[in-house]
């Protein structure tokens, strides 16, 4: 009996002693006490050392966009680190171009704030705020696309530019350990400041889209943050082409409504690509802009119309339809919203047709 | 207690009784992390450091805690606990001082904990009844020997990128064959010092 107790005592004592050493070491090495963080030449603030920059900024209510929630897989949370930050890590290099590395751009989720750090983030990110919203309406647009209307509380006015997006914080539901953030473009006009609308397509096994399609009910409360992005209409005399795939119509609905409300004059053609008729929505609303906006044309196109669809419009892949529609596209602007595959294909076709690469605008939600 | 000099034990552990090439301990990271010379050097250094440190610490735990209390049978679990804590410590130090090495080593850094070469060194040290200084020399020698072997392998694999390996043997297959040939070469050293 005594032997057993000694043995247990020795092991427990040894374990406790080693644990103590590790706790002390962690205090001194990992959490290195407060460090000073300078954001865009503002006065330095004290933040706890050892945490990833993305969460340090989130604690301070600065929302750098991140679609993967800090796992280093989306590459959206790019910031410039002017001082500190340590060397570029192997987890970041796939997301950074050589020019960006030269320019000291890093992924905020991978950089740990260990020493005094100075960073530079786009000024508009400082205006991003977190909001609690209530689901006011859910509308089924197609069999797999929903329009969700989110209302801000009384006295809250949400200001954004047509074409920008917000991030939804998906609450923890079965199988999820931590909240994740997903980005969706706003489809309602910026003149509505008390509510926004999002168009969300169900992605098989998508965390947030499954939540929105299967669990979200009218009256539920959600947390969103935004607005983000510089996908807004350049008000130049150049002719513009809008290309939308699936739920990618959202930012264009917002931009068109904004153009109509403010009387913006610009020659614009909107191409909307879908598979068959059951994937189309909002057609009447979009055709109606033809009368309200001089110079606007709407071209829906189906890649594989069903025999029963009775489809008179354009058919073929959206890239082919656009290519057929124009001769040379030199001097034009292009705005794209859709899947990463569609965007890559469109960029290839558009540059072949003579659109300058810096005149092609898109938000790629990977 | 053997009365070989510490220096003899150190040299013997590197060349004659190389823990990797004569006992074939610690093969898993040896095969998996020997693709790049830089990472191999990093892991080799980390293993050598942990081995030296843990052989010293485990000697103290064994000689001053387990043996006096007659608890020698606890040595497996006690050694592993000490090794695990040491690896945690090394992990923190590396993450703090060289994040690039930390990410390059990836999962193999915490896996040093279960690198059997490290537990093997501590157990051999008990079996061979080394003194404290001899244990340190043995741990350091084995560590350097392990690092040397993985560096040599990484160098060979780098050269091998340009040689035509039969498709079925690419990757781990040819690496194990290479390890066998290296072990044969190291047999040439045996008998120089009686162990």
C-alpha cells in the first residue's frame, strides 16, 4: 500500500513540478506582456503580446475582412506591417505575390504580435463596425437561392456604397467549435439605411449557407460586420459591362437601384448567367431598369436550358455570350461577381477583347 | 558502472553506435523530414538539443528520485513525462526565436516527444549504468549522430532529385533502402571502441 502511494506521489509531484515550469515559461515566452501597436500613424495603443494580429484587431473592434475566420486559407486579411511582425511564414507565402512581400504585406491571422508593431490598414476598414440585426424577411428566389432581409435596430443607420459586402457571423451550431465569418454582397440600395438585403445561394456542405438555408428563421438575431470592399461603380464616361453568375447578381441590384435613385448616367449592360430557367430570378425587376436607366440593357443567358423551358433568350456559357455581344471592348470597364471559376474565365475573355486589367473589378469570395 | 571516458562515449555514440543507423530508432521523422537540408538541419539540432537535455534530466530523476525510492519500474513513464515537458519548452523557445523554423518543422516538433530515439537514449543510459557526465556525453553524442544521419540523408535526397528512381520506389521506399546502405557503411566503424 505504501509503495503504491509513494509511486503515485512521485509521479504526481514530478508532473506538477514540470507543469509549473511550463506555466512560468509560457508566461515569459508566449505571452510576453503588453506591447505597443501603432495603426496608421495614430497614437500607439497597448495590446497583450503573443496573440494573432487579426484577433488583436477584432478585440479593438477593427474588422479586417476574413472569410476563413483566421485559419490562413482565404488570404483576405492582408495588412501592411511597417514594423515588427517577424519573417514571412510558409503558411502565408501561397497568398502573397512577390510584390506584396516586397511591400511588407502580411496575413493578419498568421502574424503574432510579439514586439512593438506598426501596421497600415485601409482607412475605410476603420469605419467597419459590428451590428446586431434581426431577420425581417426570407424570400425563396429559386430552389437554392434565398433573399434575406436584415433590419438594424431603431436609431441605427447603416451607411455603405452600392456594391460593398458585409460579413455574417455564423453562430455555433452542430459540429462547429467556433463562429465563422462569411462574406455576402448587399443587394439593397444604399438609400435604405435601416435594413439590408443579401442574396445567398446554398453551397453543398457550406457552413454559413447551410445555416442560412436550413436553420435561419424570420425574427432570429444575427451579428454582422461591414461594410467592406471597393467593388463600387466608377462614375466615368466609359461604357461598362456587368457580369453576374448565380447569387452574384446581388451587388448589381444594389448598384442599379443606386444609379436610378441618383440619376447616374452611364452605358451599362448586365449579363446574368445561369444554368436553366429554374436558376433565374428578379428578371422583371431588372428588365424594368431598361425604362428607368437610359443606356441600360439586360441580357440573361442560360448555359443548359431544359427542353421545357421555352427559352427564347441567349444560350451558352456567359463568357461566350459576352464575347459574341461585343467586337473590341477596348476602353470599357468590367464588373464581375460570381464563382472564382467564372471570374477567372471572364478575366481571360475580357483581356483578350482588349479590356485593361486595371479596369476589371471583382470581389472573389473563395 | 562502465569507466569509459566521456569523450570516447560521445564519439562512439556518433559513429560506432549511431542510434539511428545501428538501432534504427527515430525512423519516422528521419524519413519524413529529410527532404530539405534546411529543415533536416533544424530538426536535427532540435533533436540533439532535446536528447542532451533529457538524458541529463532523466539521469537526475532516475538517480535521485526513482532509485532511492525503489521505483525503477516507473522509469518509462517518468522519462516520457520529462521528455514531453522538455519538448514543450523547446517548442516555445523555437516559436519565439524562429517562427520560420517553427512552421517548417510543423507537426514534427511536438512529435519529438514520441521520437523513440530520445526515450531509447534515456533507457540505454540506465541499462549501461552510465554516470551523470557519461549520460550527458551519450545523449549529446547520440543527438549529434542522429542529426548527422538525417543531414546526410537530406543531402543524398537532394542529389537524388535528379537521378532516375524506379517509380515504385520513389519517396519513402528509396529512403529506407538508402538508410540501409548508410547503416552498412557505418558498420565499418564498429569494433573501433568496445561498447
